[in-house]
C-alpha cells in the first residue's frame, strides 16, 4: 500500500516538474496533451489494481 502511494507521489511530482519545464520552453499544448494521456494511463492502472 505505502509502496504504491510512494510511486504515485513520485509520478505526480515528475509530471509537475515536466509540466513546468514544458511551460518554460513554451510547449504548453504538447504538455497538456501528454498530461491528458498520463491521466488516462493512471486511471487505467488504478482500475486494474482494484479489479
């Protein structure tokens, strides 16, 4: 349980830092697209975990 939580937190932190670096480069649209894909992948993985 705690291991999964740590992994989730690390993924959130890395996505936030990636979003920040993309905003700095001005690649905001690509960043939003990858963020949406990341969120969909997260939901898929959580669904598999609880099934």
